[in-house]
C-alpha cells in the first residue's frame, strides 16, 4: 500500500527534511552536516507525522523550472519523497514496501525515503518507525524494484560499477561509491539516516532501498555485506 509520493522544490525540501528528522543515528555522522533539525522542529510532532495529508501539505512547494526576472533562470531542484508501510510479499496486491521477515521488520512498520538531486549531486534520506528498538539495520540503495523474493532487488547501486558481482571489493563496495543508509533505532523503533554524494543516479539504475539484518561491513572480501534482506521499499530514485 503506497501512502504517497510527491516531488517538491527547494522550499518544500526544508519542510520534508524536518519531517524526516527523528530518533536514531545517521550515516557517517552526516546528520549535522546536512543541517537536519531535531524532532522539535517537526510540525505537529509524532501524532502529526501519522497523517499523510499533512505531510504532503508541508512539503507543498512544487519544483519547476522558470525565471526570476529577465534572463535569470531558476535552477530546478527535484525532491522526491515516498512513504509506505511494510506488508508481506504475499499480500493480495503486492505492496511497494515488502517485509520478508515480520519478526524483525513487522507488518505495519513505516518507511519514508526522500531524494534530492541537483547538478551538484544527490542526497538520500531514510526514516523508519515501528521497527525493533535499539537495533542497527543495514540499509542500501539497490538497482531494481522489490519483488516477491529478497534477491529481486538486485545488487547495491554503484556509481562506479564493480566488474565482478556480487561486489565485495572495498574499492567499489564503500559508502562513497554506494548509498549506505545504516540506521540505528531508538527505544520506540524509530530511526533516520542520510547519505550525500557528488554524483547523481544513472537513469533507471536505482530502484529500491533494502533493509538488512545487521550493520554494513567493510574490508576486503566482505565489503558491503549486511546479512539477510529483511525488507525492501520500491522507490524510483533515478527518476526526476
């Protein structure tokens, strides 16, 4: 069940980032670098975040190309936000957010992914709620949409692709060449992460965010490994 999706411009981006801010930790300490505000900056608090309508209203500025006076072009800054609740893969209508392990990614747990892409690079935010408390989940952008089986999402998206797959070479499988969004939940099962890169996704190359059973490893022979795939969220990250 897809809750909602919207593309917002620069004004909406600040509102969406505020909504994504919450408990837990962020990738590579980038929470402060990205200026993500504390939960106190979230309009309406946790109760307000439960209503999709209020979320999309807060994100409301449309990001379109235009001009600001004669000869002054406004840079388009596409901002994608998608949100869902996890459901089993065998649901009557296959959901966008699938849990393959309801003990560790319960049905009904929530996930929000936002992506901002400009000519300067890409930022991806992840927010989860309703997961197991005080637990670290590995999380990465994968190449294909989710499917009925955990492996359907394909390998990690890599800006510079490793000719040998599955990739375990730290020259390719690292948080600079891939999008790692490992998230540690708080006592209520909420968490958030962010990853920033100086490149953008190839068209059609990034189709989902996958949650794994443990924190992502580094080092030769097991770089990028994070254990079993517990859940998957189809997000068209390569889109405009």
